[in-house]
C-alpha cells in the first residue's frame, strides 16, 4: 500500500507533528521575528525624513509634558493631593507614563484594527505569511512616540531623586519590574481592545477610554477616587497593578482596599494573566471574522 503523502508545513510554521509546547515556542519566535522586520521597515521609512521625525518627536514630548506642568501648577496652590506631595505624584506619573508610552509605541496601533475590519483590508494581513497579531501591533510603527517615554522617564527620575523613601535593592527591583509589568498590562489591553473590534468595529473609543483614560487615572493617588472605581481598576481591569499597588508599597502607604502586603508584588503574574486572556480574546476575534464580502 502506498504511503499517504503529506503537504510540507508553510514557511515559518512548525511541523504539525511537533509537541504543543514546541509549536508554541516556535510560533512566539516567528511572531517576534515578523514584528521586528515590520518595525524595521517602518523605522527606515521614518528616518528617511529625519527633520520631520525630530520635530514630531519633540512636539510629542512637549504635548505630553503639559500634563505634568498642569500638576506642578496645581501644587503651586496646594501642599498635598490625597496625602501625596509633588515628588510622590511624580513617581506615580512617571511609572504609568513610561509603561503606557512603551505599550503605545509597541502595540498602540492595534487600536486602528476596526478601520481594517470595516474596509476589508484586514484580508490583506490574512494572506501574508506572518502572525496576525505581530502585523497588527507593528503596523505603521510610530517612532515619534518615544517623546512620551522620554518625558515620562524624566519625571520618574526626578521623582526617584526627590521622594522621601529609603531606596533599597528590593524597592529598586520592584520599580524595574513594575515598569515592565505595566507595559505588558497596557499591551494586553490594546490587544484585547483590538479583538473586541472584530465584533464592534466602532469600539476604538471604548478602548481609548481604558488605555488613555487609565493612564490619566493612574497619574493620581487612588485615595482621591471613589472606592468602587478603585475596585474596578483592581479586580475588573487590573490597571492598579501598573503602578498603584507597587508604588504604594515603595512609599510605605496602605492601599485603599486594605489588600494583604503580598498583593503589591502581583504585577508580573497579573501581566502574564492579562496577556493570556488577551491572546484568547484575539483568537476568538480572528475566528469570528467573516470579511466584508467585497
């Protein structure tokens, strides 16, 4: 009896007979590679007009700097906000601004997926031999968004130098993990919001209310907000783990919900969980896509 012939796997795809864990690792590696290549293409396109890039980056930095200037002007009239002084507010502002700025740089363009779904150009991405989520996240990669990250780092550095706390190795490590975990959480929200647009093509503003609105919310101490709102951004959309929980621990402040001390260290596990849930939402959204019929 003749052997049954099997078609070879597509380029860049792991063999179907490979173990699930191996296929998963290879898929992640292929996604990172595709993302890097697309980003490099957009960076080369951007740097072809260096003066324009420099001006737009500086403009982005100046526009975001106005947010903190507003806070500084407010503190010219008050001594504390919710029990927090200006250096402590700077620590909150810097951590969320850096995390959000990095996520906006890495995956912010996923918010425009609804436009592709409505006009049918998402079909083009389906035909390319590269992971969809990498294509969507890297599409029109905007290097000018580094201005927001730079401004956030400057405010964070000032806050670290001025805040009244004992910077032990543990607290410094917690701050570094907080920035990475916060970036991952915001990226997960961007991807989950993009997935939602498969069903609701005009939902980009809903996503922006969580991402951009959440970034603004986290710039201020949780004590000035209602208890129900704080519960919502802790247990429903866990943005509190972007900076509120770890920064309160660094500053030696109790959290408004009275959670146990170990909850302050949950930023990384929460980020992993958010990314996993965003991945499931993304797969469900892609499976539900039926094109425009045109």
